[in-house]
């Protein structure tokens, strides 16, 4: 049965509008929760990296060159699945569908660029006062460039994700600090990134529940 707007009275129109707003709010809330799950994955990946670090002292560059590309590849399993679920949800509710292939390609490009600059270019330039400091600069640059690329990709595809801004902003702000650190630079950089990701997860969940309300 097709309902025509001209057949509805004022109360019916308001009720229909309220129902559509609730549906849209639930869709937005689900998107925020899926995005929070993506950043939670990266928090798990970071903890795993730091648990391995004591066993690879003197080989941190090798560990990073192997560990993080694998983590990036695995992240696309999470990212692709969540993007596909959100696309299906929006299509089933008559909303605007996200071009998941275009968005996925842009995000992949941003992570590859971030990995190339952060793990290969910057460490070879020795910006820090020692090798660990230079590695920390590369790590923060990798995170900052990659997440910034993700945010820009979402903006281009009309997906608002202001919640992820702290993730790349804190990473970039930490670069001048770790350049001059003689000890614990990599650990400090990791905790700084974890802080940015934790803030992002909190903001996603906060906005998700606010849209549900």
C-alpha cells in the first residue's frame, strides 16, 4: 500500500516525520558504533605491538616493517565488513548508499602512503636525536598521515567523521616532542596515539548514544 502525502493530515505528517528521524538516528548511531569498533581494533593492534617489543630489542625497525603492514591488511577485513554492513543498512532503509569500493580504495591509498612515508622515508632521514627517536617520528607520521587520509576520504564520500580528528591531530602534535627525546620516545609515542584513539572511540560512542536519544 502506497501512502501519499496529500492523504495525510497534520498529525500524520508529524508522526511520519518523527518516525523517519528515529530511523535516521538509529542508522547514524550504528555507523558511529561500527567506526568505534574500527579504532578499537587499532588499540588492540597497538597493545600487541608493545607486548612484542621487549623480545625484539635492537630489531624494532624490522618488527615494525613486518608487524604494521600485517595489521593494516587485517584492518581492511574489519573496515570492509563494517562498510558493507552500513551500506546494506542504508539501502534497506532507503538512505544514501556509500560507494564502498571508492571509499575503500581511498582509505587503502592513505594507509599505504602513511606506511611508506612513516616507516621508510622518515626513519632514513634521521630526524630524531637517536634511532629510537627517529623511529618514533616515523610512527607518529604514519598514524597521522594515514588517519588524516581516512578522514579526508570520508569527507569526500560525504561521510562525516569529525570524531576521528583527535587521532591524527595528537599524532602530528607529538612529532616535535619525540624528535628531542633521548629515551622512551617510542613508548611515549605509542601512549600518545592510544590516547588519541581512545578519545575517538569515546566520541563515537557518545555521539552514537546521543543519536539514539
